[in-house]
C-alpha cells in the first residue's frame, strides 16, 4: 500500500494525476469559455453590414447599353438574380433615353422567364416608355419575378 501511495504522490507532483474534481472543473471552464466566445461573436456576425440583405438584394450583372436608329433612343440596363432553394427570381433595372426630337418615344419591353430546352417560357412582361429628350428616365426596377432570365427589347415608336 505504501508503494501505491508513493506512486500516486509522485504522479500528483508531476501533474500527471488529476483528481476527478480537477478534471470536472477544467471541462466546465472550457464549456464556459466556449459559450462566452460564441455569445461575443454571434451579435457581431448578425449585425455585420455585409450579411444584411444579401439574399434579398441578389447578384447583378454589369450595365449594358442598347441603342436604336443612330442613338435616337437608348436603354442602359442590368439583370439581377436571386436564389432561394429551387425558387429562382430575376429582375431588370434600367434607364431609358429619348435623344432625338423626332415625334418618337423610346419604348422598352421587358420580360422574365426561362430558356428550357431551347424554348422561352415567359412568366411576366411589361412595356415602359420615355419621351423626354432633355434627360433620361428615373431608374426603373421591374421587381422580382419567377425565372432565370430577363429579355430587354428597345424600339423607337410614334408617340
């Protein structure tokens, strides 16, 4: 028995032997430290501006320009897409120009839908017109509609 006690004393002095209370305190301390770290990081991640509204905002292409009749009319547009599981939505944002006082107005036709197996399946469409030659239209945002693609067609039509 003395040999066993001597061996336990040696292990305890070297730090190789931990009593059950010491081990339990270390585990509880580690759990408390992890909980405190999680609590400190969670509000910062939730309030981060880079995380706010990313799903609602969507990803947009660069701006593209279409002109007709020697730049008598023009549209500058971009396409935005957002995904939520299998539900894909798309929208267009654009400015319309009527650059010539010729009795015609710039007319933009927009449609959303999907190209499936080479066929266009349309889910939404609308016409927009602008006839003020002194400045472009305000930003037009079509809103989110079901689909993967946006069509933007420009014409100069009699107004």
